[in-house]
């Protein structure tokens, strides 16, 4: 580890903290229907959309109506995308003459982009036409908005009293698209073009290499997709190599921009949350807990990567672990990017996670297994963290001698039931599918590395799917029918196992009267609660994976340091 | 045995042996089903026992030894939990038994519609029936006195041996079935059908305490069941992972890990905590109609307290003689004294006492044998004495001046000033006159109960708003409110204003607690979330409340709030402790499970436990014995100090959170040292 590396990471965290308030205030203005500088342009467009779609702006929805609207919206997105992928060859903008996608891959990809996972069981430049890439991009605009809508509804559930409705899904959708997604990704794409991202619709370029061979270099609207992929915490890159590709990330400046874009909304949402519940300390506490875990993870990974591989050291090769890393970025930036991609759940990678040191891999697994709550993607990260806050309040809240309350709302049997459900399902799916994979022929066949590393690969795939992260550890045949379907199911469960209980909780809380704060109120802000929240995430959320992690990255780590290797491999 | 006697009953040896027997009986799976956490442990115990038998038959002595010990400790885990529950239940049952013994079969003298009296068994009386009860007889059922006055011995339910007066009309008209009339004769109208009397309800409540879960208990049970389910899946998935890794893990070790991870500590003690909370309330002579009400007491954020009797002594005390110009204080005091010598009211006695203290008068009522007394009545608003040609009067600031004017006297302007001043200070002015001359004013002061200020401050620190209810005018009320430090007051309170006040607080999200006794309190009691009715009160008030204070002590509400909080705190502390324990258990068992296939994982054995077998056994033993070790705490409850929630949270998180993280590391290590020293299992690493 170098001083510059650590300082850089600390400065980055400081930037995130500085970003929270302005972004949060902007979001507050957008969703509280206050004046913003975009109103003159967007307000007429918004009204037009409502008139065309027959949406009545002021009509609010109950939690069930809200959920059904969300479900319908997701379903249509899935069907349309699935259809287009199946008939890709017959559609325009296909200069590289890509063929139709098969049913397995189309299902997996459509689920993946609908759920904001962006797990890619395909290589973009070798599978997708420009038209399909654009359709994927449409989902990259829309799927994060589902998460955003979820958190908006949930926060309303916490902040409103004696009410019945959680807002109007169509209004939340439209306002997010017009005021947040479109303008910022437009600006982001412009800056990325300036930093060197290509943005064209032309045919692939054939280059003659120095050795005299030829190489086809893929082209396309890279900047456009890159901006929304990072901003929307999607992570489905234009190229198979994702953010490590020089066209996606030509330099450190563009890497930093992508990071900032990815963090902006999730970080800003914490401030927005505090603002809506009229106590910004609540938002800062949540952000503090998230960043404390994020910083710890980043530094641990950076340390592991910087120390490098002891087996190579025995061979006289000293220094950081550079396997699978872009030389341009080095261990510090790569650690920051990989912790970020698993923490914020955007899932685009700038280094090969498969080649991280075992402890580095452990960090990425931890970030996803804890429920993608360390920052997390648009809305769902904060949502998961608030579900943990509810659990923390319930577990420890009784200790102050009152029925536990969060933000004045009593946490009772129904809320506990739903929060428990939200916690159980992801654990079941990750562990159940992983267990199936390592005991079934189809599952075992897709594992390229033997020993504990193979188990890490499997755990990573399902954790990434359930967490709607979308990044891949690698070393796993993600395109094999077994993983295409299991990961596809994991993504669906991961998304909807969260949506239903969360909206049900919001629907129950919104009807409750709030207990006014007094000296007898369990304080849900400050260092103490932040620490309690972290402990809950670690003990209740992540430690259940301890047996699995012991056999995966931990076993590998200790074996590596005692000079043991697991031979063979593909 | 009365409830009172039960107070002395603690963990006697007979109670322990009875509970031990009950613990075995509770092993019945049908009973265990109601507690999913412990049910899983029982199933696990069964599996390991079967595994042990299998190993015995297979002749694998070493593994048999280990598996058998695990099986024994798992069974003990279940038994310890059952024992805790049985112990708490046993105390409740004894209390119920004591109550039931008072409900002896009585024969009642029922007044028929025709007016004749027939003898019927007490158990046949229905609502509306009238019975006559005379001295020496037991009141057959709950009712209201409609005629007569009697002294009643209620020691059977209250434990208080001093008899109480019960009389028709007024706020002391309710009588309870099972109590004994000591003097006189009363006619009672029955207000409860058989099986629905006060005692019946209390008995069924105490006995049914296990089956009736409170809202927080239900929520916690859901969470514990959820955690248990998660760990079942975690363990089920661990086996395939182990197989994939080439590790052989026995069912026994998997079950041991499962039992260690699921929240057995709180799961095993939860019902004991709830039952013992109810028992503690009973020990303070409060009967609650539901566990829900006790829990709500912990949630109360506003409490209404009657000024008289709760905040101030019931009676006003004379504290100052204020003579008018030209009058000696001694003259005023002497007049006040003679007019009060025969006045048996506490106010009168306090005047006598003050006068004697100030001027060492020696007169007694013997000296006034030929005097003529004028009793205080609601109409005259004054009392007095005529003797030796003197006419002394004392009374309200309206009636006495009127008397003086009648006698042809005039009023000094200072009198009005003093009357206003005393009123503003929260006192009651009593004007004294002799003939046509006003002598002065006696300052009767509301005496604040000793210690009440501190208790109110404690409530405020705990975040509870205190509201004083008084019939006084707002000026007087405000003075006392400021003096004792209540947050708000309701002056000139009527049943309607009380009810409105409660409703308004509830609309703002507060839970309101109050104490009441009179019939006119019943609407407010019915509206309040926690309503404590005094046993001495009317039947209507007792029906409206959800708790009855047998001692009829107005400050009991404060105790009830503390007990409510204590139950929740105890439950929360044990939950936190239980969950925090998991960390150490992972570090004990996980390396032990996989160290053979991945020797490097031995690095996770940070406690340096001797061998895989000793590590697993030590963790299981720790998990089991922590339950009986915590039984006293569960029965007694975590100590509650009325400080702010932030402080309580910090302290309890430190003790039960951090303690819960650290203690098992120490405990498991110590047990492992013992296991190693005794060579209980294979010590091969």
C-alpha cells in the first residue's frame, strides 16, 4: 500500500460525502414537486406524457396498486426485450450481422436487464447488434427507476402518518426519467466523449497489427451506454471486457467520472431520505454506516492486493498482485473500483475479480452477500439498509423499554415478518442454488477452477444474481444452460423478494400514527446506532455465509499463505 | 395462602423440583411445537441420539463417546429452557392457587323479586341479583353496594389486614367476591356472572399467561423463527459445500453448529421473561387484565396523575397564621386553636398542631365542655364555636366575611390581598373571625408528597410527560405544577375535560396512562391506553381499567410503567445477547469442522481450542448452560433506571451487545480447558 493510494481512496470517500447533500437536495426538489432549473423544458414534456398515457398525476396508489404498476412495467420491459433479442437478425442497425439469440440467453439477458442486474452471459461486441445494445440501454434507463420508485414509496411510508397511499408510480417513473436519468446521463455521455469514449454507429474497424495479423475492433455508441450504465448502477458494458476496455475507460479521469456517476444517486438518496423524514441526521447516519463498511472493504482489499501473492514472492517476483489488472490503474484504483462495483451494485468491472487475492475476493463476496446495502444501487441499496435498520431497531430497540419504533413508527409483528422475509429469501436462494451447483453435474461442469476458488466462483455468481449486481467473478461458464437458468432465477428472486416485503412494510407503516420523539425514544442517529446497524448487517446479514466463505476464499487464503495450491484447472 | 404471603416465596427447593418434573413433561413434541427455536433443538437432540446409538452398534467407541456427550448436552439445552418456563409458570400457578382458595363456595342470601330471601349457592348468582350480606359472611360475588355501610376485610386478595369501609353510593361502593364483611349489613347488587368475576378473570389470566402472547412477543417470536429457519438452510447448504470441498462432516457436528447458531438463549427464556413480568406486577399487588396491558405500560408516554393523593398529601396543612393589622398573631392563633380543637379533620388537626408549636397553648377540648359547636357544612362553608360569649368562626373567604358583615363589622382591605396571595401560591386561605372582627387568615398549604418531585423528574428523564389533574383553579394548579415539576396540568378537571385531554394526546400519537377510582373516571379510564383502577374504587371504574391496584395507591402507576419497561428491556437484552453470541460460536466450530481438509483454517481457531471435538463440545456446553445461568436474570428482569433512552441503549448495548460478543469467547475457552483436563473427548487436533 502506498500513501498516495490510501490518500486517494480517502479523498474519494470525502468527495462522496460532499456529494450527498447537493444531490439529495436536487432529488428532494424533483420529488417534492418544487421548482428546478429543468422545469421550463421538462414540465411540458411531463404533462404531455401524462396526457398521452392517460395518467392522472394527482391520483395516488395504495401499496398493492403501486406494486402492480411496477410489476406491469417490469413485465412489459421483459417481454419487449426478450422479443427483440430473439429476432435480432431481422432488425436494423446490425452492421456486424449478429445472429438471433437463443431462448436461454434471451431469457437470462432480458431478466438481467429488467432487474437492473446486467449479468451478461454473452460478450457484447460479439453477440449484440447496435439495435439490441440500444434496447439494452433502454432497460438501463428504466430498470434503475424501478428501484428509485421503490425507495420513494418506502420513504413515503415512513414519513407519512395516518395515510393510505404511497404516491403514483407513473409520476415517480416519469419524473425520474425526465429530471434525473436523461439529463445527467446526457451530460455524462458528453464528458465521456470528451475524455475519449467513442460514440458512433459505424461498422467495426479492421486493424493491421505489428505482427502482420488483422484485428477487428468493435465500434458503436459506447459513451452513451457507458454513461447510463454507470449512472444507473447497471453495469452491463458495451464490451465484454467492460470498464477495463480502453474504449470504455480510456484514462483515470474517465474511471473517476464513472465512479462518481455510479455513486451519485445512491449517496444522494441518503440525504434525500433524511430530508423527507425531516431529520437529516437519520440520513447521515445511514450514509456513515455505509461508507464505514465501504472504506474498510476497500482498504482491506487494497492491502491484500498490494501485498501480492506469496507464492510469486517465493519465485522472486515481488510487488502487488497485478494478475487481471489494468496496468494503467494499478492495485489502489482497481481495489477502489472493484469494491465500488460490488458495493454499489453496478457490477461493471475494471479488473478481473477472479484474479483478485482470496481476501480481495472475500470483500467482493461480502459486499454482495450482505444484501447490496453498502451504498447499493438506485433505491434498493438504501431500501435494504432501511430493512436492516428496522431489524436493528427491533433487535436492540426493546432494550430501551419501549415497543421498538423507527422514525416514530412502531415496528410490530407485520413489519418484522416482512423484514425477516426480505432477509430469508436472498440467503435461501444464494445458498440453495450454490449448494445445487456444487452437487449437480450441470453445475460442476461449469466450474473452471478446482478447490475453494471454484466454490468462490459459484457463490459469486449467485450472490451477484440475487444482489442484482451483475458483475462476474469469472471462471464460470455463465452461458451454460445450468447457470443461465439458475442465475436468471436468482436475479428474479433477488429483485422481487425485496420489492414485495418492502412495499408491504411501507403500506403498513404509512397507516400508522407516529409517536412523537422524546427522551424515551430509541435514538436512530449518531455513532451508536451507526455501529449497531453495521453489527446487524455483519452478524445477521453476512455471517450466515460464514461456513460457505470459510470453504471458499478463507480456505484459499490460508492455503495460499501456507504454500498450498489447488492444481489442475481449465 | 394469600397473595401477600406469596411475596416471600422465592426459588424454594420444592418449586425447583416441581419445575424440574414439569420440564421433563414439556418434552412432549406437541408442547414443544409452540416454540419453534426449541423444537428444532429437540429434533436435533433426537437425531444425535439416534446417531449415538448407531455408532454404539457399529462399535465406534471414540465417536460414540463424542456424539453421546453432544446428545446429552442438546437434551439439557431443551430441558433448561423448559425448566425456566416451568419455574416461572410455577410461581404464577401458586399465585392463581392462592386466589382460587379465596373463591370458596359460599351460600348467598338472595332477595327474590317478591322481597323474600332464599338461600342459593354463590355460584348461581347472576348479574342483577341482589343479596344481603351481614357481618362475618363472605361476599358471594362481585357487586355494588346499594344499601348500607360495612367494613370489609379484603386481605384475601390484597394481603392488607386493615379492614376497609365500603358504602352504598359514592366511590367506595364496589365489593369483590371472596372478601369478608366484618361489621354491619349491606345489600349488594351482583355485577358479574359466574366465571366472569374479578377473581375468575385474574386466575384464568395468570394461568393462561403462557398461551397469550403479547404483541411484542409475537413479533419477536416471528423474528426468532425466521432466524432459525435461515440457520437451518445455512446448515443444510454447508453439507454440500463440505462434500464439494472433500470434507466429511458428521450430522452431529452439523446439528451442534445449528443449535449453537439459532437463538436458543432468548428462545428458551422468552416465555419465562413474560410470565415473571406478570408475577412481578402481582407481587406489587397489581392485577392486569392482559399481558398486552403490561407491555403497553412500558410504552406509555403521557401519564395523568391526580393531584390529591398522588402529588400532594390528601390533606392540606396549616402552615402560617396571617393576622390582620392591629391583631396579634397570638390572638389569631388562639382563636384558630379553640375553633379547631374539636375538629377531627386533618386540616383542623393541623391548625391545632401549628398553634401549639408556635405559642405552646395548653387548652384541650376538655376545656370547652360547655361550648356550642357549629359544624362545617357544604351550605355554610364555615365552622365555629360559641363559648363564654365569644363567637369564633373560620371558613372560606366568602362565608366568614359575610358572617362578619352580618354582625355589623367591616372588612380590612388586607384580607382580600392575603386571600388572593395565598390562592396564588397554591394554598387555601381560611379566614378566622371573632364576632364582628376579622382576625386574620390561615394559610392551608397543599403538602407535596416527599420524594414525588424526584419520581416525576425520573419519569421526565425517561421521556414520559406528566400531567397533573386537579379540580383547583388554574392559578393554584399552576403554582403546584411548577413546584413539583409536572409538564402540564389540567385545572378544574371534569370527566369531560379529562376524556377530551386523553383523546387529544392520543391523536398526537401518545399512549396515555392514568389512575382512577370514581365512577366519573370510567370514561377516561376506558379511553386511556393503560388504566389503573383502584381496588377501593367503584365497580364501574374497575371494569373500565385494564389493571387493578389492590393497594389503591395512586403512585402505583409509576411502578407499573417501570415493570412494563423492564420486561421489554429484559427481552431485548437477551435477544441482543443471543445474536451476538453467534460470532464466537462460528469461530469455535467452523475451523473445527474443516480443519482436516483445509489445515490452514486452523488459523481461525483464535481461542486455541484443543481439538475439533473439544471445540464443538465446548460450544454446545456453553450454549446450554448459559440458559440456567440467565434464569435468575430472566425472572428478576434487567434493572431499569429511569434515564433517557440514549443512555439506556448505550449501557445495555455495552453489557449485552459487547458482552454477548466477548463472553462466549471466554466461556468456551474455559469450558474447553475443563473438557481437556477431564479428557472428555478425543484431544487429537
